C-alpha cells in the first residue's frame, strides 16, 4: 500500500519517492494534478500522456530514488519546492544507473486539501546544453 497524497507541501517529494519506489507508474501519476508539467530533461516540458510516459521510463529503470527536500516556500495554495534527489543503483538489465539533480518544483493544494505537483522540473536550473551542442 502506498502513502496517501500529501497533506502538507513539504511531504509531496516523500510521497512521490514512495510511489516511485513502488514501481507503479499509475501511483506516481496520482501525485500530479491534471494538466501538470513534467520536464524530463532541461528545455523539454511535457504534459498529459507524454509526461506520464516519460515519468514511467524513469520508474521503469527499477532503481530507487532518494529525495532530500531542501527548501519549501508556501503562499496560500501554491508551494515552491527545492529538492535534491538521486537515482543510483543497477537497472533491470544489470547496467549501472546514476542520475541526480536539484528539482525546482511547484505544488498546488487541490480542492480535496491534498498537495500535488503542478510543475515537476527535476533538473532545476541545469542548462539545456553545455555549449558543445550535446545535451548534458
């Protein structure tokens, strides 16, 4: 059984991580409000089915995520979340995986009082390119 949706904005990353680590993409999708934006790589904002599929690819690695909320700034029903995170381990095909970042996320309190991601930007302010023409 996965954790209920967050009652406080600072709990959104923890709920996300628990659901991510369950391996259930549908449980992860519930942590997002309808129309939420997911940015799987810098400069690539996705919504709807494309966002769910991109998030599902991260979940599908089968490697757990560890999150460390750094800052939470709340104004009414909106919150800015700054979260350090890392996915580190071996994927289902035996390949090493190490992905990390500092997310700049926006969560919103819904009519049910639960907090969900409105914007999930896991790589935060990481540049789109390093100047060489290759993605970082």
